C-alpha cells in the first residue's frame, strides 16, 4: 500500500516551486497534484494520455474541447487523450488531483 496526505503533497509541490507534482507512478497510471492560484494562466497542452481531474479545493472554469463547465471542490472531469483543455477564470486557488492513464511520459 502507498498512502499520501494532501497537506504533505502540497508542501512538497510548493518546495519544488512547480505547479505540478507527480507523486505516484505505476505501470498503468500516474497521479499528481496540480496547483493554479487565483487569476493564474493554465499553460497546459493536450496530453497523450486520458486523464481525470478531481478538484480538491478552489473554484474555476474548465474548457475541454468546445465544452466549458464550472468546477469546485468535489468536481470530477474526464479529459480524453489529445483533446485541448485548460482551467480558466480561477476565482479561488485551485488544487486538483490528476490521474493519467497510461502514466504521463
């Protein structure tokens, strides 16, 4: 078993001064913590993997392809591989768990 605490992951991510911290990598998936602060720009480009976002905290909009929806704590969003997507209109600091399958390259 591998177990993680969100507060420890956030501290490690912040210490590494990056928006993304991959904290689990297995044969069929990887998991990370993604952080964008209020008003920040999301620089993502389409990925080669399917991904699932689980919003841990914060509030924003996300556009996936041509569809846009608002997200907040508890929201889950699926993004198919190769589809353009980004968070925007971030009105509260956003913390998101990201699951990639297969693992992010």
